[in-house]
C-alpha cells in the first residue's frame, strides 16, 4: 500500500469523524475561559466580558477590542487539555485498530515504517487542525461579540491586523502539532486510548509545571534572561515564534517531532506483534 494513500485514509478518517469537530468546539469554548481583562484587582474572563461587562466600558478600548481578545484567547485551560483534544481525532482510532486486529492485516501490506509514519504525520496534522479550527471559531465569536478596532485604537498595533491574525492561526496549528506529540509516542506503547490520553495529559502538565517552577526560580534570583529562555521551551511559545520572536526555536520542536517518530518506529518494530 502506498504511503500517500495510507496517509490520505488516516487524515480523512480523523478529520471527517465527529471526534474532530467535538475536539475543535471544545478547544474554542476553552478560549472563553482565558483572561480577557484585569479590572479592580480581579481577572475577568472573555466569557464574563461577553455576558456581563458594561457595553459602554467595552466600546473604543483597545484592550477590549475583538482583535486583542482574539490574541488573548489561549489560556491555561487550553494549554492543560491540549494533548487530549489534539489527539482525540487520531489516537483512539489507532488504538482501536490495534485492538480489533486490523493492524495485523495492514502491516504486511504497507510495512511498519509506513504505518508509523502515516500515524505520526496524520496525528500531528489533525491535531494542528483541531486547534486551528477551534481557535478560528473563537476568533469569529470575538468578531461578532466585541467591537472592532477604531482609528484611535488601531494606532496601538504596528503590523496590519490580518498579519497578526494569520500569525496567531499559524501558531495555533503548530501548537496543536506539539500537543499531539506525547499521545502519538504513548500510542506505540499501549492499546488503551484512555490510558494514552490521560498519561499524555499528566506528563504534559508536569512538563509545563516544571518549566514554570524553573523560570520563576531564575526570575527570583534576578536571572531575567535565563528565565525568559526557559519559557521559550513552553509549548505556547510557538505563538511568539510565529510573531517573529526567535523563530529558529521552531526547528527545535521539529527535532523533537522527528525524535518522537523514531521512538514510535522503534517501539512498534521491537514488539513481537509489531504493534498489532
């Protein structure tokens, strides 16, 4: 079986399935839990701004414009649940493929290498699409619910609005790919989709907390530059990379993605059942 045909089948199965749209809608809904504004010493979420904040306070303010709230849409809950949502279209189907024995029939036709590569690439692409679609739907809601930039508020931004929107959507796509890496790796170890998704969630959360702790400790010691460099390994830092800040760091995530494929291929090939 040719690789492109196998990849096309995996992508079609992932994107057309209801799990893809459920994951995208959930990611878009989580964007409303992000901090949209700080007022009177308390954080106000985007959802609170949309439902209960006075309309006269929103009008004509850059921080409460649709563009700025769109940029602020990636919050802690998006980060926390990203591994589950990004992997939802692809990983459960692959685990089921292993459990029902279909993989035993597929591997002799395509080989372990092609099967692993198709899984790896389709999972990353579908994960990126989940986050991009969900974030894009959130952006449309911001466009409908909040006022646009006026001539006075537009002076706060140097680049065109469309440039910033495209950069954010590109960052969302790459962020979704990054979030899918751990579930893809764990899928080569376990056939239990719930175990894979929960373990990816726990490991991703632990990784982010470790970076937070290290960055805060360096900041307390006055090592501001080192603290900032540590946070550049944070998964959401890809948004800053697409905005022009140290874009070379995207290559590091590319190396991590290639390493994940190598480990997936190794774990599947060394199994007696070849992952079936």
